[in-house]
C-alpha cells in the first residue's frame, strides 16, 4: 500500500487509515479479524476515539503484539482540562499502552467548540500536558461538518496543531463554499507542514426516513466496488496534499476500500468524477446529521 509522509511528524503513513469507529459495537472476534485484515493489507495507521463505544477496548488486546508496528491515534471529545486529562489517561489504559502517537481534539466543528478547546482551562491544555509528560507525541484537531475546514483553518491560527482530520469527497468539492474553505485549509496546512487527513470519502448520502440501515455508519455509504474505487481514486490521485483517508466505520466495507486503493492507479481524477456523476442520489452527508 502507498505511504505518504505524515506532515512534520515524519511517519510514512499508509494512505488508508484504519477507522476504528468500526469496532465500537462489535465483539472481540470480529474486531480481531478486522484488525488483522488491515495489517495484512499494509495499513500502519490506526485512528480511534474515546467516544467510539468499545473501540479502544477492542484494540487494546492487540497492542502488546502490534504497538511498535503502527501509528496509533485517539481522540478526546471533552472540552475542559480536567475532563480531557481524565479521558486521555483512561484511553491509555483501555488501549493497553503507555503512549499514543497522536491525541486529537475530537469533533471541533464550530467556533463555539474551538473556543472551548483552545480557551483557558480547555482540553487543549490537557493535551499539551500529556505531550510534555510523554503520554502523547503529537496533537491534532478533527471535525465532521460542512463548517469543519474553516473552523480548522482558524484552529491552526490559534495553535500549531500537528495534524488536521477534516471531511472531503467528490460531492463536497462541488459546493463552491466548501471548496473555498477546503482550499484555504490546505494553504494553512502547507504553511505549517501539518498532516492533512480526511474522512467521509465513501459517504453517499444520509439514510432516508424509514430506510433500513444496512451498515453501522450514520450515513448511507457507497457499497458498490465501482463507486468506492472511483471515490478513492478521485481523492488520492487528485489530492497529493492529503496524507491519508480514514476507512468507514464499518468492518464489512474495509476489504472494498483496500481493493479500491490497489485498483485506483489507472483511474484519473477526471474519470473517477465521471463515474461518480452517474449516482443519482449522491449528496453531502451533512444535510441532517445525528450529532
């Protein structure tokens, strides 16, 4: 699998990042199988969060075996120093490790939350303390709304975050405001040599009212290989600034994303976009979010 430099952190990170939200509600056997599937494919970057149900607990038993083989990132969604400090310590216990490579300020999707995180007594102070004490090696910021790129640009003005995790897919890129906000974020990331990672690559649309939800994702994902491959090719082949993209929060979709990464080589971004234009119900996932 292709690897890319994770900004100034220097890690050669697999372009697919294991989205461990997929482990939040599964048993250990299914978790172990999915983790192994990722490792076998060459994925060396795992991304989890304290808020992902039991995901940290599912990853923890594998850490004694694989900790030195992977870049391990987690997140805290708490907003005060005390709450975040407690949660970071709890995450280390659940993950069965004495440090993570990256702690991320989770779901910073608007300026109100950015103010809480970066203000006096906010969670960023806990992350800085954890870094000073060797519990984490780097500090990042994440978000998952249509406002996330602009909020993250402002975040980089306030603090020198080592990484940003923000949404991007072909449909989002066709919205002029979103495209402009994302472009500004790219410039800010390049200026600081931070790592830029993305989410929601195979989000197709929101679930319809009354529709049976066939996957554990909060949005309706692409599940046809043709469209997953096109979405992957559009993102990775057309956006060299992106160091990696998080796989969907559903273990049953991992293999298709692995196949897509392998098969994307001969598909130009323009050809990929043409394929995605075939989809009649392709829209932004941020129409009616459950958060």
